[in-house]
C-alpha cells in the first residue's frame, strides 16, 4: 500500500512498494489496450480516476 511521507517544508512524497507499481502498470495496460495513438492514450488517461490506497 502507498504510504504518504510528510514533508513539512514542501510537497509530501508517496512511497510505493512493488505491488503498487505493478498494479499501476497493469491498470495502464488494461486501460490502453488496442490504443496505438499517443493522443488517444492521453485522452483516455485524462478521463479516468486512479487511486492509491494509503497505508495507515
């Protein structure tokens, strides 16, 4: 699960583990299947919501 690392002097960081990265890549592949055009991929990704669960 993703873990938010507080940074009191700027933006927070999100630590990803291997499973998080694999899940993101899997979602990307599922969403962009059969799309070969860069602009179409960007359009499709701009219109979805992808969430990472936070480690509490």
